[in-house]
C-alpha cells in the first residue's frame, strides 16, 4: 500500500529522462534506474543507476541484445541499500515482464496499475478476445509458435499481414508480408525477439496513439497523437520502428470522439488507473482499430505536457492517490514533436548538449552502433508541419556530425 505522503520517487524503464524531469518539476526527490544512463538524466536526478556504463570510445552495444528487465530490478535493489524510496513510476521496458513487476512492487510499490492488471492487458490473445467481446474494432490476430502454424494462420487471416514478436518494444521485429513467399523470413525475424509470434491482419491507415488518464470511475483522453514509424530519414532501419510523435493528431471530430469512446471503454473494462496509452491505426474509412495498450507513462509525455500546460507526474499521482483528475484548460493551438534519431552508421558521438531542444543526450565520445538510438529532439510549432519541420532542421547537423565521426 502506498502512503499518500510521497517524497521520494523511483522512475524506471529503458528511457526515463522525460519522466524524471516531470517528477522533479512536480517537487519530488527523484531516483532513476534505466538502460541508457544519458547525461541529462543525471542532471535531473538525486541518484541514478543504468545498465549501460557510457565510456568514451567504448561501444554502447545494442539495445535488443543488452537490455534485460531483471537487470533493472537488480539496480533498484542497489539503490535501496542506501536510500528510502516511497513509490515507483513505470516507463517503457517492463510491460511484458510480470515476474519482474511483481518483485519490484514488493520492494517499492508501483504507483499506478497493479502488476496483475498489466499482465492481463499485455496478454495479447486474451486482450484481443476481450476487445472482440466488447465489439471494439481491432485487427484479426492469431498466435503461432512455429512456422507451420504461422503459415496456416496467415492463410486464414488473408494477406497482407503483419508478423510481430508477441513481446517487445519500439516496433522492432515487425514485418509486413504481402504473400506466402516472404512469410518464413518475417517469422524468423520475429522469432529472434520472442518465440511466440503474432500473425495479424494489416490495416492500412494512420498510426496513432491516445494519451489517457483514468481514475476508478472516469477517463480523460488528454491527447490523440500521430505516430512516426519507420522513417529512414532519421536513421530508423526497422520498417515499423518507433521514431517519434506529433501531438496532437490532426483528425476529424468524429474520429476523435470514436477514439475517446474506445479509450473510456477499455480503461473501464480493464480497471486501469493513472497515465496510460493506447496504440491505434485510423483506417482509410476513419475507423480506429486498437493495436495495444501501454499501461504506464508513454514516450509522448513531454509533448502532452507542453501542448496542455500540465505536469503529467503531478496529474498521475493525484489521480492514483486522491482520485482527482486534472482540469484541462485549452491553450492556444500548440503542436509538439518528439523525434528520435538513430545512428546512420557506427559513430563516435560529439557533445550533443550544444544543440537546442535535444533530450536523451549520450556522454560525449561514446560509440553508438548503426541503427541504435542516439537522442531525441522536442520542438513546438503553431501547426503540425512547423513543429515537425523544426525538429527536422535540428536533426540535420546532428546526423551530419554522426556521418563524419565514424
């Protein structure tokens, strides 16, 4: 049980800079456990421990190979040897590790969804069965543990399909398959990440997400967001790999209302509380199809804060502890972009702190492997194109410098 009088907070996940910054601004003493250990994280935390030990002229390795949820738990145990921490806030990386979440909850209570709730909503096949019972649009999805099963399920669903690892993050390992000839390679790619593979109907449309906040009896859809996926220009090699968001999504009132209705029904049905995210595809017929739910803080956090003028950690803690949802006062039109840059080749990184609006800043002179995340850029504009354009402008000299420092 979490006491209402919280002073010290742990933020944990792969990338926690924006979450740690929000928690610090909300007035908490912040401790962090993450994968990257970037220099701007250390500036906003009282203390932080990271899986990577960033060292000049030493490779930071590959996230898909080196990340280990159990390692985050071990680092947390290390923090607790000399610190008292009242509550935990979750970022990405632990959604599909229920055992780790339960152990973490035992040592520092999670402020938000209980691990059993997270496990239920991240069980992909159970989740889609529940959506079917609720008559909420979603892509037809089947599970395959071997290639023969995958071949049969793909034929039943009908091409084109998406082949996805059942567990994972950031869109890694997802492949679009137009016909049977390409299925085996796609299945092998997904199997490298998780032995259970999803065969899913492909829905053409706009990738989107919803940033939600929920109490026990009410949900507010804070923003709908455009997702940027698989943009090679920013060094992203994965065809469906996450490389940012534009907040808010430019869409119709009808689509917005449909998404809000879906969000309210899902959060109520699964008893979600606090900050949560929902991933969607808005079809060409303007139908929102639910892809998955992220039952924790999202990568859109800073963009949502800047668009709405709120503090997400403050809103989350008040909602979880006091059942008090934030009051949203509509600001003058503001669009905010978060752009994630990836190394175009193996690169020695310059000091990126000299660039404006850069986040998740690695230590100078570390080596980032090709295709691995380098940093994020967060920019505002009066409309979608100006916001995204500013981020793109900032990205150009950074990518050029990486090209020159092999």
